[in-house]
C-alpha cells in the first residue's frame, strides 16, 4: 500500500500543537512575546522620530507626515524605516500595537 505523503514531507503534528505554534508565532510577530520587544526607553528614538511615530500612530500617511513636519517624503520614509528597525517591528500596523 502506498503512503499519501510525498517524499520530504514532515509527519503531521497533533492539531493542538499546531495551534500552539501558530499562536506563539503570531505573538512574536506582534511583538507581545515575553522579552521580544525592548522597553520604550531602549528604542532611543530621536525627537524627530518620536514626532513621526506619534503621527504614524494617529493614522497619518507618509505624505501627510511630510507635509505636517515640512520635510520631504523621502526623509519621512527614512524616519519610518529607522523607527521600525529600532522598535523591532516589520510593519506600520505593528507600531500601533507596540
């Protein structure tokens, strides 16, 4: 009798274990796993990055932030990228949850 598994497939895991792994992965992605996100004082954001972060959390776009702060869109994108890096998140929506 032939097996339904393809060569190289991992053996199946119990459903409970799969759910637990997915929950842990989601927690890590959201930055809520114990110790995964540094404390705010360790982010070492510049005053300008702090202003950009406040505007991001308020739901403003890069263009709106650039206009409000009198800076170029490119500079705004640079600030956003540095904020994401310093806060150990990968997307803007994670900033709202952090």
